[in-house]
């Protein structure tokens, strides 16, 4: 089985969101701007709050992790380049940020590391 690129995953998820919520009246380009932090097709899978709420309504499995001090430019770039499932960062800039990961494989790996920050260290 061939591994999907982040770019291809982003396109597939966006198309699924558009098909599930046709009343949104967004075209593909607008959906990228509304639902993804990095709206470029080859950008990462970090969701805006609107995108996160849509995916939650689609009943994606969502896993929450504490992510202390995640709000550094290098950490956010590392996540953008490496996390292979959609995710949402809540409380950005707060000492007690949360990250919501919408992928069971990735959540299992994070749990094996014990906490999100240890997992993040392995990516950088």
C-alpha cells in the first residue's frame, strides 16, 4: 500500500468536508483558506477552529493532549512539516495549550512517548 503525501491527504480531507457539508457553498480554494492554517496545498494539516469544528461534526476520532509551551515558531513548523494527520492547537500562546489530533495511529505513537512534548522532541 502506497503512503499518501501530506498534500494528498489535505486534498482528500478537504474534499470530504465539502461533500459532507455541501451547504457551505465553498469552492476548493476557499475551503483551503477557511479550514487550514497553512492554506497552500503543500502546507501542513493544522486546522483552523472552523475546520476543526467541521471535522468533529464528521465524527473523526479526536485525541486531546496537553502541549505545554508548544507555541514557538520552530515547534509549529516542525508539526506543519511532520504530523501526518489533521490537528488543531487550542490555547496557542497560553502556558497550558492543548493539541487535538485526528488520527488514531498518530495518537497511539504520541501515547507511546508518554506526552506530546516528548513526541515533538523526536520530530525536531
